[in-house]
């Protein structure tokens, strides 16, 4: 496994010094000056005249060379490719060469001219596929930073066009994929225009390829979203950007922040950047192209990031809802139970990790088969109100249910019956907890896809948890 080498606070790698070197001169392709001037104006407008974003006094020499800081406060440009000249910069890029869905990807389909990268999308039989597409991938890994491309999508149909990042430089990369210390990996999708999307639409988000109780699994998307633009994205160039940080990923279209997603407990490691277009539909159109005017990479120092992150962390924490009552709160995750027995740990919608019960009813199962059990350590004895966060659905509402048993006493309420679509809290009565180890059991009463996310026991009997609530703060021991 290739582990983290050059994220902040990690070990230094050979690329680090290269990538952190400030870019003193910025050289555009001849003929791009007009768009540069437009960009300068756009940046100033977008930044609301924030001094750190851009100052005209930064222009140092000539019309085509200037220092340049980022569109995002605190960030500095560290490299870029404006696709000048007639050839792809082979020190920076490699080609995507694979066959997937309806196309094979060929170097021949990647062309640089007119100061633009063009990925040609052709209808031609090649190695058993009816289409050919292409793509480019950075040869060097990229750390935290802001990455942006200016792209114009193909105006045909059937092509999956995207700007994304994973810990591998091509599917043919012989090196192990980057991963965190547990072997978990992240995929960051800045934009994915699916082949059957209208030309106004794309998807963005991240994917968590994590490790749960020992095995590597697809953990689902992190903050996935789709965006419907007001204009046809195949008619003009638009900028698509993502800010990858230790705490969040921000997604941008034309400088507008689309979404902030929380990656504080997601895998983090270096990534390679991919710009690709492949045919996903059998009736894709040929004679098209995806165009990229430039790609820019920016970095921020840890001290500047410390300032920048505050507003985003406040926003993300607000999504959690109240995290403390006026009493003593024991927050626990169902998946942390000491003995999960026949329940399974799964990642469900919105990255909610849960315990999931049996998926089919079997009358021969006895009560021992149906329980997950844990011992929780309680410092302060007293009367606690039980709250349980579970999932319900609009179809077969209330059918996926389970009971809770606290120190042998069965809760009067069955959970998973709250009637809302998704995860919600339900109150399950009051229980007396002793100092020391108390035993909690989750009882799979329906044997039908029951899902238990979290449990709260609180001495504040008027407190009502909302949304995610507080971080787990309870020790689990063998009951
Ligand atoms: Ca260009
Ligand atoms: Ca949970």
C-alpha cells in the first residue's frame, strides 16, 4: 500500500518542494490575453475587491506575464497548464488508455491546438468497442489544494465527461494506489457529466472506499449532488473547481460555491487528477469533442488554512444539530456495539454508518439470534431518557423495526416507525442506569432490513436531539 507521503504534517516527498514554489511569472498562450483580462475582471468582481485575491499591481512585466494569486482567499497558484503549443506536456501528463463501457481511450484522441486541449469523441470500431474517447492524468500526485479547469462539454450525446481525482495515475499505474493508514481511499468527483444527462447537468461529490471491520468496501458517496445549470454547458467554457482540504471539500462552478461536504472522517491522501471522456451509451454520437482551456492548481499554507476553514467548519457543525443537552449525555453509535452478533455494519444514505438487521424473516430464529449487545460504562447513575435514531421509508412505512432493551427492560416503543423518510430520532422511555457497566441490546423484531444508527441516553428528559447530534462519547465493553 502506498501511504500518505506529502499531505500536510506528513513526510516530505520530492514533489513537495516543486509544488510549493511560488509561481513568479505566468505565461499564457499568445492570443489568450483577452480572456486573461476578462478573467482578471471576473476575479476582482467575484472576490468583492478582497485584496488578497488579486491586485493589478501584481502585474510585473510584459503583457503576458504576471504574478497571480488564487480566486480563493489564501490560495496561491502553484502550477497550471494552458495547453499552449501543439503537444501535450509529457512531463506533466499521461494518457488514459483503457476500454470501458462503449469506448476505448486512445492517445490519438487527445489533441492540443488552438491553445486548447481537445478530447476527440469518435464513432469507430476499436478493440471491440464502437467508440473511441480519451483522457489525461497527472503523473505527479497532488495534495490538498484548489484545482480548477475551464472546460466546454461535447454537444453530442452519450459521453461521460469528467474532472476527477483518485490515488492512482491511470488504471495501468503499476504503483499501489494511495490510501490512508487503514487502507481506505477517497475518490473526488469535481464534475461528472453522465452520458444520458442533458447538457445542463452534472454530478459532483466524493466516494469513500473504506475499510469496515477489516474489509475494504464501497462505502457510498459523500455529499453527492447534481447540478442543473441555467445555460448549456456545451456552448461555452465554464470553470469547474474543487477545494480539497483536511476537513471539507468545496465544489465550485464559475466561482460559485455549490456545496461544502464534510470529509473529517473520510479517507484522505494524495490524488492524481483525471480529465476524461468515455462513451457510456450505445447510441452515443461521434465527431464530437470535449474542450479544456486550462487547468490550475493552487495551494494554501496550513496557517492560512487555519483562518479560512472557520466558516466552513461552523457550517458543517450546524448540520449536526444540538450536540449537548443541559444534562449528562451518552451518545453512542450502534455500529460500535461490542457484540453485533448477526447484525451487519453498513454505510447507508448520507454516509450514515448503521447496524442493519436480518433481510429476511425466519420464524425459527430465536431471541438470541436477534440481539446485538453492548456494555456501556456510565459514570453518573440516574434516570436517563432513551433516544434512538433509525431509518424509515415511504414504502412499507414502519415495517423495518427493532426494539431496545436496557438492563433487561424492553423499551415500549419500536424504532424505525417514526414515519419520516430517512433517519430520525424517536424517544423510547426512561430507564435507570447504574454506575459502571450497563447492558444495551438491539432486538431485531421485524427481521426485515431494520437500521439503527445512533443512541442517546440523557438525564435531561426534556431534551430532543435533532439531525446527527453529538459525537460518540461512550465507552463500549463486553457486556
Ligand atoms: Ca488555453
Ligand atoms: Ca451510526
